[in-house]
C-alpha cells in the first residue's frame, strides 16, 4: 500500500485503507472516500490533489491525501 498522494495524474486507484481519527475518516467518507471506492487523480498542484470521486471533483491537501492508502 502507498499513500494517495503518490498516485500519478490520470491514474484510477482503489482505496484500501483510511487512517486517522474517526472524525477524519468520517470527513473523508462524506464526499465518497470509502474503502474499495475508486478515485481518479485529475491534477496535482503543489502537492495538493484534485480527484474525481463518483460524479464529483474534490480537492485534497497533501496531509489528507497521505491518510488515504491505495
């Protein structure tokens, strides 16, 4: 497993684990970051990621992206 922040632009990956406190996991689950969910990296800007999750685009900073393992 590796953090989501290491995925390349255009790559579609599957979430294997989400680390952190319950509040952080709940915060990430609301837009669709759930285990076995598919995420596509749309763009990376200064370490921050723009991701396609289900039918939405979501921006995550590097700190949160490091909590999502693929």
